[in-house]
C-alpha cells in the first residue's frame, strides 16, 4: 500500500506503515471509530481536493465549479433522502464545526444553553467550559440518574424550567441507551426553547430505523459522518425549516469556514449511497447485536455495565467498581495486548476524569471487519482474562497471540 509515498518520502512512510500495521493487527473498540470503505477512501484521495468552491451549488465565488456543483448536489440530495430531511448542509469540516454553525443559527452570544454534561456522556460542544459552546453561551447541563444510568426526563424538565434556556441540546458521545427526542421536544416546548439533536454517534442507527429519527422533533440535527455512518471525517447539518436552513448556510460559509473540502463532500456522497443499501442495514443490525452480546457476556462474568446493557452500538463497563482497577489502567493494559478502547467516566464518577472508573466499548469498527457475536464474546473473555491476570506477563503474551490470530482471520487491508 501507498507505494508512491514509500518511494518519495521514507521518513513519513515509516510512520504510515506502522499505523497501517497497527490498524490491521489491533481489535478496535473505540466507539467513535470505523473503517471507511474503498469508495470513501478513493473519493477522499481524489483530485477533488484541488478545487476551490467557496459558496454553494450554483452560487460560487469561483469559476470551474460545474462538476463540483453536481457532486455537492448529489451529496445533499442523498443525505436528505437518507435522513428524511428537507434541507442539508454537507460542508462542515467536522462534527464540532457543524455544532458551532448550528448553535449560531438558533441563538445569540450570551444566550442560555442546556446540554448533557461531559461526565454523563455529553460532548465538549454541548456547553463544556473549555469549548466555544461554554465560552460564547451561558451553559448549563443535565446528567443521568446515578443508579440507572438513564436520562431522567423529569429532571431535565425541572432544570429547563428553572433555567429557561434558549436552546436545549440532546445527543451524546457515551450514552448506551435510546434517547427520546419526543420527550426532549415536549420539554423544549414547555420552556419555549429551540431543540437541537447531535446524533454524531447514533446517526447510522437512525438511518436504518434502529433508533428514533430526531428530525420531526428538532429545529436542527447535526452529525459527524465518520462514526457509525462509516463515511469520511466530517460533519453535516440537517433541518426541516427553510428559514433555519438559510441561517445554517450563512453560518457555515462565510460564518466559520472558507472553501469546502470537495474531496470529503464527494466521499460523503458515496457514503450516503452505501448507507442506503440493504447491506448497510444488515451491518447496523449486526453492530447492535454485537454490542448486546458483549454487554450480556460482561454481566455474566460479574461486571457492572452502566444501565445494565445497551440499545445501541456501545457499552460502558464500570471496571473500577467491579475489580478496583481504573479505566486508564485498563486502557493501557489492553493496548499492550493489541486491544484499543478508551477510558470513560461513569455516572456518579468518583475518580478524576483522567483516571475514570469505566471503559467505553463500541462495536462499529470490528463489525465492519466481519466480527459477529462469537468473536465479540471472545474479545470479552480476552479483556476479562487480561484484567484478572494483569501481572502475569506470559499469560498476557498468550492473549496477545490469540488477538493476532483473530485479527488475521478478518483482514482489513486485503491489498
Ligand atoms: C464525535 C462527536 C462530535 C464531534 O465530532 P468531531 O468531528 O470530532 O469534531 C460532536 N458531537 C458528538 C455527540 C460526538 O460524539
């Protein structure tokens, strides 16, 4: 792979090759990651990267945009159809820029926003103090019930009534259960607030009807395209409201971005095509079955799993309150045997966030490589065995050998 880079830049290639091998020989459990298809990779590596196309289809600030317009229009139309949305902006460079443009399209600087707290599974851009969203707006947060791990809608409603936010943001990065957009809409209406859903993680499940679609309930919906959607790294903004759509377009360009990444927009178009196929529905169904199989197996082995299971593509395992080992230690331990995941805070977290009591485990990436329940259950046992024998070097080496055999049966790069 990457023969040309290999020929002309040995220094860079040395690192690239190591990363290729890492991806090939690791069990990837980071819930926000996936393996992009060859079509997505081809588009991202295409000559579309050469073109400046500030503006929108048929309203550009540059010449030579005839075919670029066709491609962006294709991406817009396909993504609208995929989500059953009236309007779509496909230019945000990332999920975070999509959120910045979306929030700016609904409220003014200094207005109050109410989002899910970071330590309950929310995202930085939902009001965290070090993010633009916590700095430009007066931000408040809701969490989850410490016992159940679930969003307590009555509590959200109580906070909303007390604070009277202009905007409520729902959606999360580490929430294993279904979110009721309908209930959030009722809360938003009761305090006359706008409602925005950020479905960066669960967009793939929304597309395949495995999760409620937020569009009928929300003023704006944002998403990334590189997580469960399995497209290129980027963001999208959806709405059913024409006035809001016009504001979104202005806020993306020229508000916060310059020229669009046309190679990425091309990749978003092919992603939307791939995600409309029956094989993608089969894929997402399997992602969910695999997450449930893992959660059940962890529970069988005596682990505390936040909310006692999962409805989606991820689960949170409370390793600290199960075995007295922090999430950070587990992350490091598993990295040494080629299993990649991330530490994560749990509801009612008592450790510092850099230690964390839990780990977040997602099934989208390895399901793309072909893992089914059987393989994911094996992975649970590798993790369990590694944690319980963390000082036994030779046993850890044995588990790593098994990981290598398993990953080699599901090749990522087939050349
Ligand atoms: C990943 C994520 C984002 C941000 O995406 P980036 O592309 O990394 O900026 C935004 N919101 C949620 C809920 C996410 O999980």
